[in-house]
C-alpha cells in the first residue's frame, strides 16, 4: 500500500512539474517574441532618425548653395553697377 501511494504522489509531482515547464516555455517564447519585436521597432526608429538627419543635412546644404549662388549674382550686379557708374 505504501508503494502505490508513493508512486501516485511522484506521478502527480511529475505531472505538475511538466505542466509548469510547459507554461514557462510558452511564457519564455512570448517574452523572446516581444523582445525581438522591440528590437525590430528600435532598428526601424534608428533608420528613420538617420534618414531624417540625412534629409536635414541635404536641405541645409541646398540652402547654403542657393545662398552662395544668390550672393554671386549680387556680386556680379554690384560689379556691373560699379563699372557702369
């Protein structure tokens, strides 16, 4: 009698342990999925940030070139005014 009760209780512990491991493995898989998604979103955000910075630098360079070109025209007009007067 004592042996059958012990086998039953060990079987119950093994069953509970198996269930706990099952739950833990599902939770771990979900946690890894969430971490992976966050890493993916973070990488996308960094890429967008880098793209915005490149766009800002390009716009700044474009405005600087236009201002330099306008300045060159002003110099030519001033030179023409000087020569004509």
